[in-house]
């Protein structure tokens, strides 16, 4: 056994061992697994990847397979040992002649430049070359948008068609997609196919790919309230999301600790509710930049403005918005959830969500609705009186529903759809048919909750197994990878109501110093689960590809942390 | 309750809760604690800090106390509400007239510049001002080295005197130390005393400090074998170490996975044993730079070359160094620990450690000796024959001791002292009286091991509770902080044999992408335990200071992760 094998070995132990340092004995065991993996992997890949396709002659091409390491794995994939060379001096990404998109399509023009740089580094390093293109060269990638409207100036949506077909053959590769959203996904895949041979030359194998996402909603939640996240960190993570084919940025923008969203209608919200009114806020221009940066990458931005709980920071800027808590017969000076018995609360929400619905172009807003603490409501005599008047008895979840019901009507009037945390559904609030229920609780088991939500006919989104803020020692990506949103007892119709899931990185222990390496490549495990075919579940094969994929992210400037012992050709050069 | 209080609240729960998001109810509880902490903190500080000193009039000066946030807390500390202003345009750090050190003392000159920049930012931003110094200004800090030899050109050592006295009063502050090592610690403390008032002006309170470390050996172990650590990362962490008064960099430079140390005598070790022979190695010049960078900060560099186990990567470059393992009656092609029955092994070690003893100036080398796996030795017929010849029976720990004994003789001949992991002591190897035993195992309990080691008359170092590579969700710094190396049953003489401890960050899951935020500020908890008085154990008070100290590290460019919800005035601006 030499260390080179050790280096590549996946740790196939799912519960992280308690021992402090690796022991040689364990390593020997791992190597036996590894040996098998190396011997069997073309077969594993063939079974996992090819749904009815003939699999190319991969035997003896293990190295290239390793180098390619597509992530997430495409739905249909056929490759051959035939390799073409790409010259950074002459290779071009171009609009196909038949394409409905052209040079005015800024999404594509930006993406061409971005992926060229990912593949070949800084443009300036390569003198434009006029030299002859050889027979074995790949001269260009033609991007062919087939539908009449390429959606160059649109926003991605839940209904976006992200499918694409990619054919790599001499002298040109062709990427075919109905519109820019599929083209973006295909460009990422193309860039992942390019590898360097032993001489440092850029190569790509003859390949055919037909790809589409398994789920339409593949999100990342970042929390900019518990810690303020500088714009730079948000943008870097949007870049990483695109590298993993995520398409939703769920921006948990405000919460109890701080209110960094700068509202035009209610400037006091951030003026008095942010950690600092100038340095720790998102200005309207910042928000626009996030939305545009995300649009360029086919990513939707869904803001969450969570009420009636999680609103401590709102109270600083808006008088009488929160419920005064009582200690005995007098106010204690502290405040609880939004006061649901005052008309002024609903007037405020009407104006506030009117603004939000114009600032954020996505068709959906996340309205929260989780973890409402009843103790303050219970202490307040006016609330108690209202409970009696309404005939709610002592069931405060009825009061919560009363609030949510009115809020949903307010938001529905802005023509937006809404997402809510599962409590809103659990408490029996009347919901529009297209409401998306976001499942996050550990009890009851999420499988039961997914079954219940879909049985009631609602769209469901899963996050429970993907709370990536929770960390433990060792390779926890394996359990993240194994979770499946459709793994519950239900009819096919129920399964179809599962629109996807989100990896959540709550901010109690996370800020700009540690967010990116904590999120990546652990979120990549979620990315593959939500994009690739249901049958793609082989952990050993995933380990090999993910090791390469994280090195690819590192090479592109994302400080994605290592999965285990080993190295990248280009290590992270930041701090 | 407003969010501002929530933001500052320490989570006083020692086992991290399983709930996924903070609940308002818990927050209310926390705030009650917080309220008490705010009310009582001057008292807590007085008890914790002042050993027989009169405590200044701190009542009403809570803000300044918060801002100051010394870390680690000095041994004796007296401050008053009287504040002086510092002008970056005129303030100077100078050699005192009586000082035995002057402008040729590069350690001090470099430190003056470094700490000036930490306090006031880039030098260039401040025009040198000739304006009048006001009565309320602090004009300068005089650094007074009192011993005849300031040790400007020396290396720090186990015996270094790191004590200092600091007096801040108008018109000058005076820092008095026997030599440069104490002066470096005092400069760090001085820089921590400077705070900005509400107008952004630099202030420092009238203060007297008399300070010295509780333990002489306060180390950080970094592992550059499981992942290669670029020089930049090592240097940044040496900077952070100095900010926390650590004085030993234990460089676990090679191990099974890779051999990045470039040896002049045996270039094949890294040529064939590193992840890459050019990009993933430490050249002699790199090693020199690390040692000099550390010297400038009063930090010793102790390299570890662990044998006879943990040596897989050595085998690539040195033929016949490792034991061939057998499968039945024939060699299996894999290798075990260093072959202890060949003279060539000892010839190699003699030459190799001769080089190491000249490259690393410190008086100590760490020789490892941990986790020797006997299975390969047991499989090898030549080893078995040797066991019979030597009368070892089937006790392979006798063979291990046989090897270690000869190795210790080889290293002793280079005039170096040695540190070893506890197994070497546990196995009864005959050791020189000044050998340092490094305790790391969880079983038997480290308290028992510390008692045994010191009862046998050896110096002991603790690492068991400080394996910082092991992570869990929540505020694990609290248990790190509570561990005490002298917390075992033994005589005073035994306690005096405890020379300190080390925080270890093993590299299985750590590289340049995540090392720094994973280490800081968790290692800061170890720093205070090893520097400050034994009585400094108040977790609530530590939380408040550590929150500020980590923001100070962030301001100085170290991406130290947050302890909990909140913000820094200047957030981390890297990625």
C-alpha cells in the first residue's frame, strides 16, 4: 500500500469514527474498497448513468473519467475515448447560425466569457492565434437557442426549461437548448468536460449529453440577519451555485437579530434595525445587483420576510408593530410577535409587501410563518380579550392562523405566489392551491410530513436533512447525499408535487469568515440529489467525482473545503 | 427585549442544543442571564483579575471595558477611567533611553511597525503631524529592555523570559521587559488597550499591568501532510498566534499521505513523497522564512518527524526504509512502519536528523512515536526471527521500544532535546530526564496520564482536550476553555512539571480553504488557559472579551469565525 492510494481513498464509514487520528489498519481496509472501486467503476458508472444508451469504450480510460468528473451527473451521457484538443488562442464559443439569440443577448455573452475564463484562465494570457486548426482540434462551441423567444431579458422561473443537449464532435461542439436557461446549464457541463492532459494541453472527449433537472426548485438559503453578509460573499456563493446548477437563492434577509434590508417605504426598518445603518445594510442598489448577478446565472432570488415571529428587529423601526409582553398586569418592556389584533399591523404589511413585490421580480415570496412563540401573546390582556371575542378559546394557533390568513390575502393581492414554512400548513391555515410548503422540522419525521403535504395537494419542498449549519466531525456529506425528497410513502401524483428542496445555512455561527468553506462542497451533495436521476446514489463513485469537483471550485476561486486527505493540483491561494 | 440585547447574549448552554433554530423563548432566558452579566461584570472582572491590586473606578465605564477586551487576560491589571488620546500623526513607539536595545534590533523595529499598523491602520494614511501635543495626549510608548543582552538576534526558547510591565500614563507609556520576548508580549497588550471612542478618536486608559505566562510552552500544531498548507496560510496563522501570545509552532510537517519537507541530504523524500515535487513542497528557503517570521513574533518552531509509524510517504524516496508486509509466505507489496531490524534504517536516521538538527534552531525536536501498527511487523518472517533472537517473545512493543531507544540515542547525539507522544512513555522506553511527554489520548483519562507522567519525573504537555480538528455544532470553545493541564491529582512538584499544552489541528478535513476560521477563535480559548492565571475561569466574562478579541483578529485580517449571533464593526472583507 502506498500513500497515493490512501490519498484517493473515500472514507466509506457513514458515522464518523470517534478515534482521533486515522490508523493504518483502517486505511488498509479502505484500500481494499478502493481497489474494488477502481476495478468496477466503469460498470458502476454505466449502470448509474446510461438509461438505455450505449456506453462508450471507457476501459483503460479511467484517468480521463476521473479528470472529467461531471457534477451533478447528467441524465443521459455518452462518451468515447476519442479526444480533441482545444487551443485557448483559437477556440471560440459562438452563437449558432440558427440560434434565436445573438450578440445582444447579454446573459449568453456574459456566460461565454465566464466559461471561457473558467476553462482557460485569464483571457489576456492567450494571444489570439490565427494558426491553422488541426483535424484533431475542437474549433468552437456553437450555442443554439431553438425557441423563438430566447428569454435573454427575462428572469428564470419555476417553469423555466433548463434542459439542453450537448454534442461534442469535430470540428464543432453544439449546445442546443430551448432558451438561455438550458444553455447556461449546458455551458457549465461543457466547461466540466474540458481537462488537461499530461502535457498541460486542453482536451475534451467526443461526448453526447442529453440533460434536464429532476426537480424544478433547487435552492440555497443564506441568512443575512444573524450575521451581516457582505455583498462580495453573496455574489461568490451565487457563482458557486451556478457551478452546481442550483437555481434558487432563498434570501433569508431579515430576522430577530437585525434588519439589513433598506426599505424605501420604511427607511427606519434598517436605520434602526440593522447592526449599523450604513455599513451593515443592503441598499436598493445592492439588492438589484444581487438579482442581476443571479439572473445572469439562471438563479431566482426569493426573499423571505418571516412574520409574525422572528421579527424582533422590525420593532425598532415600526412603532406598535410588535405585541407588548406583560409581566403580571403591566407591560414588561419586551415585545413578542407582530401584534395580530391591530389594523395598523395589516396596513403596514400591505404597504411593505407592495414594495417587496416590486423590488423582487420572482413570482414567489417566502413568508416564513415558523416558530411563533405564544408566551407573549398569552401575557397580553388585550390579546386575551380578542381571543374571547373571536371564540378562539385558548388555542393560540387559531390566532396565528388568523394573522397568517390576512397576510396571505395581502400578498395574494400583489399577484405573488408564496412559500411558507410547514407550521402554516400544520396549523390548518387556508392556503391557495399553488402555495409551496417548506418542510424543515425533524419531528414528525420529514417523510411523514412530505406525505401529508402532498396528500393535501400542495407543492412540497424539502430542507430537513439539509440544514448545513449543523456540523459534525468527518464526512457528513454522505448522509446529505443519501436523503431523497421523494423518499416517502405516497402515490405518483403525490411525488409529482415535490418541486425540490433547499440546502439551508442558518447564520448563528456563520459569517463572511467561514460561510463559503462550510457550504461547499457539502451543498454540492444536495445539488446532485436535486438535479441527477433518482438512480444516481453510488457513494463511492460520487466521492471520486466530488473530490475533483471541489478542486474545480477551488481553481475557480471558491474556497470549498476538502472532503478528506488529499490535494488539488491548484490549491486555494486566498487565506 | 430588543434585538440589540439578543445580539450580545452569550449562549451559556454547554452542550449544544439539538433544536435547529433559536427559539424566542430561549432567547428570553438568555437575556435574563445577560442582564445580570451586564450589571455584575465589573465585580466579576475585579474578582477574576485583581490579585491583591486595587481596582480602579470602573463603574460607569462598562463601554470602555468592553472595548478593551484584553485577551489573554494579564496576570495583574489595574486601570482607571482617565483616558488619554493618541494621535496617529504624532504618536510613536520608541526605544527608551535606558534600553539595552536600539534601532539595530530588528525584532523590535519590526514589531513597532507591526503594532503601529494594527492600532492605526496603514502608515501612509496618516500624515506625520508636527502639531502641539496636548496635555491629554499620550505622546509615545517607550520600550525599555533591561537586561544587558536584549536577545535581538536570538531565538525564543523554553526558558525565555516573557514577562513585562506596562505603565500607561501621561505623557508617556513605558513597557519594561528583560528582553525582546517580554517586549513582544507587552506590545500586543498595549495594542489591545487602544480603543476608539464615539468620535472615532483613539483612546487609551491610564493602566498598570504586570504580566507573565502561567505556562512556558503554549503551542499550536498544524499538519502539512494530510493537506499541503501554502506558506501564506502558515504565516497568517503565526500572526494570529502572536495576537494570542502563543509561543510554539509545532509543525507536523510530514506523515503518511505526503512528505512536503524538501531535504538537502535526501531530495528523493519530497521528490517522490510530496503530492507534487514542485508545487507542494517546502523548500529550504520556505522553511527559513517560516522560522524567521516566527522568531520575529517570539514563536519557536518545533518540527515533528514522526517515526517509526506514520511514515508511508517516506518509503517512496528511501528504498528498504519501511518494513515489507507479507501475505502468507510472500511479500504483499505493501509496507509497514520503519524497518527496525536493518542497520541501514539507523544509518538513514542518523544522517537525516543531523540535517534536521541544523535546519531547525530550536533546542527540541518532536519525534512522534505514536500509533505504531504491529500487524505488518507480525506478518514479516525476518522480523519474527529477530524477535526470537532478541528474546522479545511476541511483545511487539518491545520491538518498538528497541527502535525508539536507538533513535533517541541518535537524536541525543545532535545535542537536541526531544518531545514524544505519550505511547513512548507508556511503553517504558528509557528516556532522558528532560524529555517532554505529549499527552493526547482520550483513554486512559488524560488526568491519569498527566499524573503518571509527572510522577515519573518527566515534563508533560497536554493536548487531549484541544484536538480542534474535531468539530461539533454550537459553542464548543466553552469546553476547550474549561480544560486545565494541572487539573489532576498530584503533588506541587508534579504540577510544576507541566510545561504547558498545544492546540492541535490535524489535517484530514482541513486545508487552506477552511483552516484559519476553524482554528480561530477556538484556539484563543487555549491561549488564555495557558497564559492567564489559573483563577481566570469565568465563561460569561470570557465570552464578552472573546467576542471583541475575535473582531480584533478580523480587523487585522484573520478570518476568525464568529462565536454566536452578532457583528463586528469591521467585517471580514476577504472571501
